[in-house]
C-alpha cells in the first residue's frame, strides 16, 4: 500500500495539469472581446502559441507519466523479486537449486537497498501434525535466512517466523495444494517504499 | 477372577460387614462369579456385589430440589460416560423417599443413587440393591448458583465419587478439556457441555493444563515470533514466558509437580526442548540436542523423570524418550526407513503404562498407543483423520481430533470398550488437552 502513496499523488498532479491545459480553450468565453470583432493574424498567433503551450504541457505530462511508470515498474519488479516464494519437498527444509536461484536474485536488491528489511515465513502442507509443522516451518524459514546471510546480508535485516500449516495459500487435499503450501513467503518489513534495482 | 477395588468406608457398611475379614477369602471362593467393590483399609471388607465381567447396573433417581432436574441429568450422563457402569433408565419419574429394592433388582440394577439438592449441598445416598440396604451416603458442598460452571463442577465431583463407590475407580467428570477454536483457547466440561473461549484470539495453539488446573499455557503468534502465554484462570491474567526470547516457542507442557514448563524452542538451527520456571523470567535450560533437527511435543512421565517427544533427528519424525536432563535418549516407535509415514504427538498416560500418539499412515493420521513395557502397539481409529490424543486422568479415555464428521472436532474414545463419542460441535476444534481432576468430593 505504501508504495502507491508516493506515486499516486504525483500522477494525479500531472494528470490534472494536462487536463487543465486541454480545457482552457474549450469554454473560451473568458477572452471574448466584442462579438463582431474580426479575427486578425494577431489572434492566429495567439492560438498557435496556445496550441504549442498545450502540446508542450502534454509532452511534459507524458514524460512525467512515463517516468512514473518506469519507476513503478522498477519498484514492482524489485518487490516481486524480493517476495518471490520458494518451495520445499514434503517434510524437508533443504533448498533446491531452483530455490537457491530464486534467492540469488534477491541478494543484489538487498545489497542495493541497505534499509530494506524482510521477514521470511515458513509454511507447511496440511498433512503433518500442527505442532511438528511449526518446527518444520521454522527450519524452512531459517534455511532461506541462512542462505542469504551466508551471501553477505546482515542477519539483523532478516526475521524468521513459522506459521506451520496455519496459513495455507491453497485449500484442499490435493498434491498441487500441498506443493503450493510447502513454502517460504517473503515480506518486506521496512525500507520497501523506494527500491533501487540490484546491480 | 474378582473385581477387586477400593472404596470409601461408611459406618453403616462397617457395622454390617464387620467381622467378615476372615470370611472374605472363603466368600470370594464361594461366589466365584461375583465381583466385589471393597475396601481393604483397616482389614475391613465391604462392598457392592455384581457379576464380574459385567458392568454394575445403576438407577439414578429423580432429584428433589431447585436444579434437581439438571443435577439428575448430569449425574446420569456422567455415570454413563464413565463407561464403568450401566445406567438403567425407566425407574420412577418422580423423586421418592422410599426405595423399592425388589423393583430395581428386576430392572437389573445393582445400585440406586438417591439424592436431594439443598441450596448449599447435594445429599447423596447409594443403595445396595442386592443387600437391600444403604451402601454409602455423603453430603457434597455446593456453593455456586444452579447451572453455573462451579455448580456443574460440584455435580461432576459427586458423580466421580459415586463412580468410585460403585466400581472402585473414581470417574473423570470433574475435568475439562482445553482446545483451539478460531485462534482462541476454549474449554469444555468433560461431558461436552459449557464450551466457552477463555483466551483472546491470538492465533493460539497447543493449550496445556497445569496439574492443579489453575493455569493454562499455550502458544500465540506475534509479528516477531511465537511466544508461550501462561494464563491464570483464577484472575484471568496472562504472562508471557521470556525464558528463550524470539523465534519459535511452542507445544508447552507442565511437569507433574507444576514447577517446570517444558516446551519447544526453535531458532535458526533447529528446534529443541527447553525447560523453564513458568513463573519467573529466568533463562531456559536446553534439554535436547537436536543439532538442527525438529524436536517438539514434549510429554512427561507421571513420575516427572522422563519426557517423551517427537523428533525428526533420524530424518523422520518418531517418538523418543529422554531423561529430563537430556540424557538416555531412546527411540520408542519403530522406524520404517524411506517411507513418508511418521509418528508424532505423544501423550504419556497418567498411570505410566502407555503413550498415545498419532501415526501418519497413507496420508492420514490415526490414533495409536504403545506400551512402555513391551512396546506393543495398538491402533484405535480408522475413520477419517484422527490425531493429537490426550489422556483423561483415568488412563482409559482419550480425547483426540477427528475430521470424521466432515469438520475437525474433538472426540472421546474409551480404549477398553472402543466406545466413541463426539465432544465438541460447531466450528473447527483441535489440539485438545485433558485436565487433571479439578475438584474432588469432600
């Protein structure tokens, strides 16, 4: 939510500025002198200047919007990478090669944004025991944290928590649901409003 | 074989049976097919007679007094749920001072329970139908208002004493079961009535009773980890255990003397059992050395010297036993290498003979027991998913979670007869813990 807080006002201001320029000539009663006054070349140049001005404002608004879009996209991409979920085998907390590849992408973003703090939440499928799964989820979360800290991320920037099987993302007793629920979720706890892409 | 059990003494019984000491052996030999609830204290043998191998039949008479109908329903239900007597219905519909022994003998009753409810006491008379006489009598103090939780508990305590008189073993009605519903800890009377939440909705898991029944401990989720809360049911204060700050703290259990709490603490190198003083802020003491594995779900032996727990140290969750100081770790449940089945959730029976646990077989948990002496295993469930058993104080009844009705609820199983009943209804209920007796008759 907070990431939009800064982007949206900027977009709104830009849009309002563009709209205001568009509308100025449309009602046009303001400069109306005498109804019978003939339109001279003077008037033409005024209109041309006005059109130029409108176009210029439009270009500025467009580029502003494009910049905002670029920033939003970069922020979203960085956030997606940071919050990318990793998955585990049944009753296992070992990181697969794919998990490691997913974690490898987070490292440059964490390095580029020293103020960024995250929480890793370990989760389990519905088959095991409630209490044993709390311990298993803890080990899953800790496995991701250890991988990141082994690659230079400061331990104080990563919290871990286990939800065991208390917060499934997929419902039902199917292999697909089980597989989706055996995961580590990554949540940004601080420094997520602006994110530089990783180098 | 005879049913040899212990009973309380009554002057009347002593008066009638005094002098039967020498005759006792001969009497047992003569009436070989007759069971006898008897008291061996002071060498005096008294008792209620009934056939061995058959539960004594009992008629509970209607009860005179304000709340008498409720009291009657509670006594009758408690005796039935105890699974040690056969409650005979169809007796008189109205309270009566006279007891027609011939009639009750015809109904198959061995005993008749006659009670009178006064504002501050329940007066109970148990009649021996075969002996055509009063067998036991006692006044139970009832201070609470009719229908209140304490009033129900007083009725349950009377039931448990009556069961003691009739069978030699006290009932377990004056107990409660704590469990998890909607993220809160709930408590229900052992007869399934008076269910209500006792904690806030804190993502509570794994409630457990202190031996006295005064405290409940459970785990709760916080944004920075999982903590153990200890709630005083007398004044409803809650304190957070800080013996091992941060990380995972779960699956608490009190030692039999109530002075220690043992729980699972997980950090970044696995989860191990820790012991702490539940009422101080002292640091916790590590019990298990799991070296990065999961060790959780502790349960004490009744003598407080050993702890059974679940460990994944062999790559596979199984039940282990350790001394409380962490030495002498021993695998209890047999281990099948390479499959996806596992054992978890142990609960040590109060008599010390059995450990109940959940066995994950073919994707579904089932409730089993394993004998401490010979390690023989027995499976008690097969309908749906059944897990997290907890023993009643009688080491005969188990409460567990089952989804057999379509939603997870608590069920109670009598391991001797196999009789099973549903304890909770409504939204999902799980992670049950059976209290010790919360009240004993005077």
